[in-house]
């Protein structure tokens, strides 16, 4: 059972990739990329978790002798979330511009050959 | 590649990738037994070293504050580029936009919600060193407060409250003050982004030295950045309405 | 693992699948905000309130609004082309 | 030193922010001057930095989180060695050249464009200097996001932004692979500092699935940026869409950053724990490099869109860079670093010459531009000088880099490897010469049955661009690329730097315990007769193949049809479909991971 949270990260990542590979819509792909990225949040937080641990915020309670979860992975995840929004906003504006040009969001209908 | 071939190739490869990932992940400690030591050291040090109650905020703005500078810059670049791209071919004026009719109750509720969100956002930024929250979360809430005006009150009010000439400099000033604080620390002989301010009393809004300052800087940057992005996409949205009304 | 974690994990796993399989972008946007909330719940039971708060503001407000803006624009252009 | 290190990275970023803040209210010139200053000052600082780290690695701790001896690193460190500092200097210098060119190229040198370029440059410098795995990811993303935005920057044509979209999705997925890998390493070692991770992995000694998977994921993630087959598809799309001065940075230094990161992470983090698997790692990476070099060269020969042609030539050369690194010896690394230097300058000149064609002739298609470049004397000279530099002529251009890699390969008994490198060079250089001959000299057939059909860009020519200025910058880069090979002292420097770079233990000790690195004495490299032979082979081979490919139309139809049929599947694989690209990416990671797992087991 203790592997399940890690497996969740793998699952989300692969499902997101599947979405990108099979998608016919640039906006749909953007959301799938964000889903992929959420796999990395899950993995990071799962790694830093500690059973019966509390959040690393010491407002009122005494700090000594408490089990706390890892604050590092949480700060990494915060950065990761900002990155995901920034990338998603860019991808969506690319998708809109591509739509203006091709009048379609389906990548298969856009010419770009090697 | 045909669609079937592509999906087939992917599914077979995904099986391999999945197996690889699982093979790697079984080498980790079992869930719930984080072994440390980085996080534990930080958890035990933030209070004595920095008088900060929220270890995550201490990591974000002090121990690993340089990462956060990069993060703010990523948002800065993304917002600037989004604005550049979406404005390029926009062929109408803001004054052409017609707001949909909303009931007075909705508008009053929207205005109230916006004010509440605004205060909440300021609160979240200010208390970053004490409770969950900080510059990023508060900044997004602040931007959402403005956006509530757009959603529930009217587009023109939103446009007047958060025009591009306000949100763009707001963002630059936020990111800029984060970066310049680092240079100030450098100029007075410290290391880049070193926490050279007095740490204050634990549990106060002004405790933790530069953590509070940087939290506010990133709050401004994030609020400005999201306002730019929201503003552009809201205008895209309104462009739809504008065309229909003609 | 505590039961709450199991529930949150199950919801997130299903949510991700549902988001990806929704081929209509409007439906996908709706499912995506639901998925965002399941992530918030997951982060809360992982004892990460800071991340949960960010995820809430991003997944609950910022991201869907940007998405809806983009979709509305596409719809409008399609409609204009059709006329 | 304490001041120099952070300034190298933060000054371009600061200039970018200031330009965004005030650029809207100013005419173009002040913004441009500010941008040039924001790029030139860090160039000087990076040169100072490079001159100061000759004897030992310099560690800079942000926020003054320097660990006291034996304690744990809490903050983020920059660990600056000669290769890192040299790469940062090179990136910033190319940025400066690109900005100088843009000054007259991008008519209304838009302030957002300048800011994006500066952010890109700052991110490249930070990426080259950092010694922290997560910080490496942050700079990777900052570099990527700026690059995506620059790709979409529209001046060339009403461009299909699908190129930018494909680029963004591929590289973002690559970044996720890196995050997965770093999460695994963090779970095992509890650290994000490269030196600390390496130390703990070595002490732990286990080389189980976790370590192998982390290695494969991080390597593949960076190889996406390095445009290795089968992760390379985005590169040509991005180059076709991006403005010419931006392509200079993409081809000249961004792709190389991916390879640099693979090398850095291998030597600092994995060399200790995976040391006994040096052979399979070498074989695997050399295999990837060879396939990339050959496919890049073949695809290069089939392009008529000049920017795509140059992009595939970059893929061919990047394959050779990886081969140099993959030898896992200091000599190979030294060869790659010299090669990168000369290639970046020469390829930059070629893209700038392409930009001149776009600006003055309103096209970028080899056959449509037939003979129309005759009057562009500066661009013409620059084109052929740069092509010469890439052909590895004796003692000029990429020669020393090639020779070091070849000798390194021969020393390991890989006698066939120089032939692969030469073949890739011949193939890609011949295509460059062929296109140059058609466009600038007007010789050869006007039809070519083997070239891909491409939707051609046909933007209106710019209104009176300052051709003289553009050609001057282009010539400068071209001659620099050729001359850099003649600078004999550089080889010895590169060798010393490579010895320093590959000594992971010394790196770890310096970062964590401030023990000074001992300069590793290197037996200095000398030109061998074999190098001269290979050099002449590539030089004359390129010329001969170029002449041959100018007249492909005269071959019997049945022969060209046969060749076209053989090449068709390869061409079809480069479909422009992001779904295909991601399927191939998954395939690549699965195959590389599977092969490696199989050999380690």
C-alpha cells in the first residue's frame, strides 16, 4: 500500500502523455500538459510526507519533538505550480494565434513539414 | 504516422516508461517515512535562525530565495509574451466592448466579494511568514479580486481598475525589487539575497527580516503578472461579445 | 496511509483520466477545475497547506478563467466564420 | 569575485526588467542602448570570472548559506569552473552579437523583444554556472519560457505558431522528466546540491533501479533540449519560426546547454556510483550521438528552406558534440568544448546571413532565391567562410575540436567513430555549400528532385534595412568562427579545463569542504597526421558532395525516385505533429531506459 502515492504520480504522468499523443485540439493538449505537470507535484509531496507528521508551520504549537513533513518539497512544488501556469498561459496564447492563422485547433490540419 | 500507429507506438513505449518509473520509485523509502535530512534541518533551524514560523516560506524566500527569483522571472516572461502575442492582431478598441446586463444584486455582491478577496489577499501576503501563504498565493488572490469585478460587475470597471499601464509596471516593480534587494545585500558587503535585515520578534508581521520584504515583492509581481494575463484573456473573451453585439 | 488519503488519491487518479478523455474543451475545462479541487484535497491530506492554497487559487480561479477566455475567443471566431 | 558571480546572471535580468518598465515611454534607441549595455557588461564580468577560476573551482553561496566545514548545504550554490564560466561567457557574447544585429534587423527593435532576449541570456548564464539541481531546473524553465516566447516573436512572416507550440510542449515534457529524476535523487539523498547528491550516492554505493532511472530521466530530459534523436523534432520547427538573431542563440548555445547539463550531472552526480557501468553508458550515449549525427546530416541534405537546413545541420553537429562527451574522457570533453565554440560562431553567421536574405529578398527558399543573392557580397563571403569553418579545414574552424574527439575515440579503440563524425560533417556542410552556391553564386540546377516541399515563407522585404551593418555583424561572427580554430593556446586550455570538469571528486570536495582543487596536469595534445587526413577528407568531401548535389536533377528519374523512396519514411516521420513528437519522446526514453536497465542488470 505504501507505494500507491508514487504509483499515482506515474499514472497521472502517463495519462497526461496519452492525452497529448491522441489529442486533436491545441487547447486540449495544453490542459494535458498541465495534468502531466501535476504528476510532479504529487511525486514531490509524496516523497516529503511523513506518517502522522504535521505541516511545517509552527504558529502556536511548540516545535520540539514534533514530526513534521518536509518543507523543501513543498517549496519546490510552489515553484513548479508557478511554472505550470506560466507555461500554460503561453501555450494558450500560441494556440489562439495558431487558430487565427489556420482557423482550426487540430494540429493535423496545420502544415509544417520536415 | 497514422493515428493508430502513433497511439500504438505510444502505448507500447508508455508501458516501458511506466515500468522504468516504477522500477525507480520502488527504490524510494516507503510512503510516510521521509528520511531527511535537508527538510528536518530546515524545520529545526527556521525559528532560531530566522524567527520564522512557516518553514516553507523561509525556504521560498530565504534558504532557496534565488529559485524564487527565477520563478518570478518565468512568470514575468510569460505575462509579457502573452500580452505581446494577443495584442498583436487585436483589431478593436476597448470602448467598443459592450458589457452584458447584470442585476444590481449581482453587481453589489460582486463588489463585496472583490473587496473581501482584496483584503484576504493582502492578509495572505502579510502573514506568509506566520501561517500558510505568502507572496505567490496572496498575489493570485489579489489578482482574483480584480477579476471578480470583471466577472460580476462589469468589464469596463475592471479595465479602469487594472489597466495595462498599471498591472505591467506593478509586475516589473515587484520582480525588480526582488532582484534589487539582492543587489542591495551585495552592496553592503553581504551575499546576494542575504537576509541582512533585523529578524525581529518571532510571531510578528515584521519578523523574519527580508523574508517579509521579499514576500511583498513577489506578491506585487505575481498580482501584476496575473493581472496582465487575466486582462489579456478577459479582453479576448470580451472580443467575442463585442463581435456578437455588432 | 489514512482513509482520507486513499479517497483523495482515488479521486485524483480518476480525475486525471476524466480530464484527458474529455474531448470537448468546454467539458474538459469543467472537469479540470474539479480535478484541481481533488488535488487541493490531496495536498491537504499530505500536510501541505501552502501548496494546497496555491493550488486552490491557481486551479480554482486563475487557470480556469484563462482557459475560458481562450475557449470563448475560439468560439467567437468560429461563429463569425460560420456567418 | 563575490560581486562578480551574481552580477553575471542578474545584470541582464535587471536590464530586462528596467526595459519593460520604461521601454514603452521611450523611443527605440535608448532601450536598445540599455539592452546592449545589459549584455556587454556581463560579457566583461564573465571574462573576469573565467580568468579567475583557472586554478580552482569557485563556489558562491546565495544568501550566504555557506556550510561550515562538514555541515550540510542549506542554500543554493553556484559552482564556477572553467567550462561553466567559459560557456556563460560564450552565451553572453553570442547574445551581444545577436542584439547588435537585431538593432538594425528588427526595425522597431521592440522593447519586449529586447527584454526577452536579455532574460534568455541571463538564464543561459545561470544554467551554466549553477551547482544545484533544482536551480538548474529553474534556469532550464526560464531559458525555455523565454525561448518559446522569442520563437513566437513575429517579424519574419505571418508564421504558423505551431512551431512554437511544438517546441514548448516537447521541452516542457523534457523538463518534467528532469523533475522526476531530481525527485528520485532527493528521496534517496535528501539533497539538491549536485556535489552533496554525488557524495551521498557514492557513499551509499547502491546502483539500483532508483539510481539508474534517475540517470536515464535526467539525461533524457536534457537530451530533449540537446535535440538528440528521437527527441529532436521540435528543433527544426522552432528554428523555422524564430527570427534569425534568435536562431543564433538557439543553435549556438541553447542546444549545447542540454549537452553541457548531461555532462555536468554525469560527472558530479553519477560518475561515482555508476562508475563501473562506464562502458554501457559510453556505448549508449555514443549510439544516440551517432544516430543523431547521421539523421541530422541526411535531413539537412533534403531541405530547401534555408533556416530548416541550418537547423538540421545543428542536429548533425549536436550529435557529434554528444559523441565527444560520451567518450567520458577529458579529451573528448575538451574537443566538444572547442567544437561548440567554433560551431556556435559559424552557425550564428549562417543564420544571420539567412536573416539578410529574408530582409532583403523576402524569401528563405533555396530554389526560389536562385542567384538572387549575388549582390549581397558581405553575406556571400560570410556564408562561405562560415561553411569553411564548419568543414574542419586544417588548423582552422572546428578542426581542433574534431581532432581532439577523433584522437579520444581512437585512444579508446573506437576507430570507426572519426568516420561517423566526418560523414555527418560532410553531409551537413555539403548542404550548406549547395544552398550557398545556388543562392549567392547562381550555379547549379534550378530544380532538385530530392528537396522537401515546404510551405515557403514569403514576407515582404523590410523597408531599407541597414544591410551594411547586418553584413558587418555577420562577417564578424563568420571570421571569428574560422579564426578560433587557429588559436593554438586554446587546445591546452580546454584540456586543462576538461580535466578539472571531469574530476567529480575534486568538485565535491571544493564545494562542500572548500578544499582547493588541484590542477590536474594534462599531457598536452598535439596535432597528429590522422587529424590532418580526416580534416582534408571532410573538407574535400564536403566540396565534392556539394557539387554533386547541385546537379541532382540530371540523375535519371529512376535513380532519384529510388533515393526518394528510401528517404520517404524518414521525411514522413518529421510530420510537424506534436502527438507524433511526444510518442517518439516516450519511445526514446523507454528504449534508452530499457537498454540501460538491461545492461546494468
